[in-house]
C-alpha cells in the first residue's frame, strides 16, 4: 500500500538518515514500475488486437458469401473479447 505524501513525511521524520534518503527513491521506483506495467499491458493488448484485425481482414477478403462473412464477424468479435479478457486477467 502506498502512503500519501504527508504520511510518508511523518513516517520518515523519526527514521534514520539513510532510510530518509532511500525511501523517497524506493517509493518513486514503485510508481514508475506501476506505470511500466500498465504500458506493457497496453502494448500486449494492441499487438494481439492488430494481429486479430489483420487476420480478419485477410479472411474477409476471401469470403465468398454473406453467410461466411457473418460467421467470420462473429468469430472476430469473440476473439477480440477473449483477447481483452486475457490481457485484463493476466
């Protein structure tokens, strides 16, 4: 659990000088790691969605009937939903 800035200041007031010097950097690095994790998930999601989209477009160009296209669209929607769920649940 991350403490608000005021709570951290009060906590560090009585701490040894070394801890007072290290703690802000440590807290900052935790924040940066959280941001990186979010960016990584977004990158993974975008990559998987782009692959699914390219495959859908390739197959849609080969569809020979409205029924084939409709079935392909249904499968594409399920795939996109599955990708979103997998990335969110990881």
